[in-house]
C-alpha cells in the first residue's frame, strides 16, 4: 500500500517537491536567477517527478544540475530528441536521470523531469537563467518570478502537441518559496518595491549602489513575485564589455569579448509635446471565458473584461480628431466593426459596442482575428497601430508571433498582458516583433495608466531609421548580434549586443550628440549568454517552419550548434543529466508524479453552464471553455463617469449628467465652455494623481477651448480666477489655459 505521508495534491497524491529557494542578482538592468528545487521521495516506490512551470519568455537558461547527497551531476545541452532518448534509456536501465526542456510551442513554458528517485532519497535541482529587465511607465525596472501557469488554450483543429499543465487553485500550492535579491548598479538605488511583502531594504555601502532585500517569511509559491527597482539618473547610457570564455575557441561568440550597450533616451519636451493627429488605431480585445476572472485578489469585484472595457473608454475618448479606428474582439470566433473615421457619431457607436462586451466568446483563438486584421488594406497616410489586450493563455504562441513578424512593416504592435499567468513569451513577443511596447497588469496595477502610456508612444513622433556608429580603436571591429533597431520611444530602453574582435577599448555611440559610455568588465558570461539568446531567438523566428526541408535542417543545425556552444537552451535542444555512478540500478515500476502549479483561472462557483458536466471538468479546463455568472458590478467610478461624458471634439456639453458628476447644478454652468473648464478643474483638483490617464483627453479639451477664443460662445473677461471658487480644493495649479 502506498505511503501517503508528506504533501498531497487535491487528488490525494504525494508531492515530492518540498520547497523552492530563489536567489536573484541584479546588476544594473540585467538579472541572474538561481533556483534550487528540493525534492524528497517519501513513498515506498521509485518515482518520476514531472514539473511543468513558467519562466520569463526572454530568459536564457544556462545551467541545470542535480545534487544527491555529496554528488553533483551537471547537465549537458544536447539536441532535443537525442536528450529525450538518453533520458528514456537511463530510466529503462533503472538509472537516475534529469531532463529540462523548453516547450515546442511557447518559450516561456519549461518541463523538468526528475527520474528514478528511489524511496526515501532526496535531490536538489539547481536551475539558472539570465534575463533583461523591462522598463515600466514610471522608469522602474521590472523583474517577475512567474509562479502562475494558467491552462493554455489549444485552438480547434490544431495538430500541435498540447502543453500538459497540472494546475491547482493558488491557495492549494503545497510547497514553499524563499526569495532573496541583491542589487548593484553604477547609479544609486532609489527604492525597491514588490507585489509581495518584503523585509526592509538593506544598503551595503554609503553611496547606496548595492543593496539586499528578502521576501517576507511564510510566503507560498502561490502567485507571481514581482520586484520593481528604481535607480537615480536612469537615462544615463551605459556599456558593458565582458571577456570571452577562456576554454572557448577564439573567433566564436563565446570566445570573443561581447559588448552590451544600453540606450534609454530622454527626448526634449518640445519633441514630446507634439502629438500626431493621424493614424489607424486597431484595438483587439480578448473576450475568452478566462477574462471573467478577477484582475487581482485585492479588487474582488473588478474583472479583467470590466477593466478592459473601462480602458477602451479612455482610449476612445483620447484619440485625435481625423484619425481612423477599428475594434476587434476574439474568443473561439471574432467580431469587429469596419475601420471608420473618428468623429462624435462613430465614437458614440463604438462606445455602445464596448459597453456590451462580455467574456462570452469561448476559447482564446487570437490567430484568426490577427489574420483578418492583416487582410484589411492599410489606409493611406494613416499609420496602423495595433493594441492587443489578452490574458495570454494560448498554446500556439510561435504561430502568432510569426504572423506579427511577417506584417511588421505595415504596423506597430502594443501588447498588454492582463492578470497573473499571462504568457510573457506572447506579450513581449508581440511588441518585439511588431516594433511596439509591452505592458503587464498584475498585482495591484491599474490597467488604464499603462495603456495610456502606450497610446502616448503611439501618438508621439517615433524615432525611426536608427543607426549606431561604433568608434573603436584601430584594429578593433564589432559584429552586431542584435536584430536592427526599428524604432525607439520615450521611456523605452533598447539593448544592443555586439561581438568584439581585436583590442577592446572604449565604445562610443551617437544619439544626437556624441556620448562617452562608461565601460566596465563585470559578470561571468552573463552578457555572452544574453547575446547568444538574442541570436538564437532571431534564428528561431526566421519563418523556420516554411523553409524547404534542407534549409530547415541547416537552420536547425545552426541553432543547435549555437545552443550547445553557449550552454543556452533553445527550442531544438534540452538539458540532460544521467547519474551513471549511482551504484545498483533502481528496480520496480516507476510511478509518475506531476507537480502542481498555481492557476488564477479557477473560481469555485456552483452556477455554470449545463454543458459543463462536472465541477472536476471545470477545474481541469479553466474558464475558457465554460460560462460563469459574472459578479455584481460596483457603482461606476466618478472619474470614468466624467470621462464618458466628454465629446470627441474634446468639450463637455452643459447637461444634467455632467452637472451631477461635478456636484453642480445646470444654473452654475452657463454654457459648454464653462462646463469644459469646470470638468478640467475637477480633473486637476481631484484626480491629479492619475494625470497620466486623462492627460491626452485634457489636451483635446484645451485645444477646443483655445479654438473658442474670440467667438461669441465665450464670455469676455472669462478666466480661471473667476472659476477658482467653483471647485475646491485644488491640489495642483491649473495652467493649461
């Protein structure tokens, strides 16, 4: 009889994974993550523990090893099928073996197999990866340790293998997490924040360029751990030169020095104040069943789809007159309105469509909706800007990214991952391949400020046709590893990787003026591995699936060689380790144990569609394939109520609804000029902390007011001082008019 002591799943099966220890080291804007997974077999039979888990989509996995007692086995990178066969052969022989491989469909999902762990024995698995840190709207660097892996939706008719995920509600995750971080930078550290409870930040030196922080005690690995790091003088460009690996062959990526240049430009205000008045804005909204989940645990009544509706309201109100727009929504099918010119009539019609949007379209099939968008001819002199909102639970990530890349010359793509568990590979990949910007809405984040930042990116004059000139010592040359830079936005950092040959000296870059970049030698092959990951990803996304067989095999061989040489994982390779010195082989049937991961898409309700046969099937598929009763909607936010009353031209009309929103009577507002000014004063006075959300629609209102000067619609002598008593108190001075 099986011994069921220890941790148990909801199916009453033992969980051999006991704890996870994570050490994060951040150097400037690059992170090295070391995770130690502690396993123990408390059963009376040998087991195979299989753990399918998320990692950042742009992470470079560079180390995998196992330790049993005093013996450590370091895994090798091999061609994926070869690694699988070696692992299977070892298990057949009763030997201990370990396998780590990337999902064939999505680079942010990995599978770790711990095979032939004998009864009573323990093993510590060490996994190491390096990753770049993305810059947020407030210039903080974002690191996310993903824990949540929601079930990925597989489109109907797909022949691709499905990622099998053993998910449980986040509250039932049976293993613990310890997390510590060390941060160092050439610039002082301002602060470190997190979505989880942290111990106080400890500075290690007087200039505050080094610090440590730990996760609060008692944390379970039941949600993503997000850490935001803020530096002073964040826009200072930097360069890092890393010496090559001594054992590697000179003239190769790993053998030569590699330079990483970071550009984080800050444009003059005169440039940023100009806003484009043209463009075709396409909003693609996820309406799959999982969008009915709560956006986070602190705001139980706010669903993902509800927040998305409010965000579309802000977006539509903030668009410039003269542009074009379209709204698509998708699930198992897709719907859309035809591209229309932005006017009061079309805006109001679109808002009626938005108000009726529900998470009622079934599964997450984004590919067909994108295909239809790209079939539509672009409007002359109206640059296409695509905004994609999704909780990112798709199983055909690579197909989606391939499609966006093929059409990257005709548009820019801005992507938004909603809620924990959104695929970082999908969200970051959409923006990367579409030349746009990615945002994640997790924890206590509000969607609106992040989306409005991306709209400002889309409206601002983008820096295009970017070139970098390298001023290197005589006899030194650089081979750029990164894909060409297409655009750079205010508030967006760009990294360049290059392989250096010859004598390595100081590097210069040109950005409207010549800048001397500080050059430091740090890290231990971190930059090389990130450069290798960048090159591997470029090769993997070169439409590899549509190549002729010989060309495909040649491209695959190139990826495998680079992956093996650099020790960095790829879609065509895997890490494998076999304990060939374990003594006597393990005998007896091998019992498989799937390690559960937390999912945020499980809601325990008893009101569901009759097509859902049982509560168990509800738990196994998540929300994309069932219908749930949405929670009762809370009263509408006064800010959104005020925004909803603004006209497309930018003004507010004098009516009872606006008076009620402002707490006034119609008699106190003589005409629409007064009404518009009072609305702006209310925004500045009561919503100054949310200026990034209403700044664009405020600019429209100011332009409208200026156009009324000299007309009989505005009273002579009307000025802001006359209005100051009308709304009080004001938290900021009103200077726009």
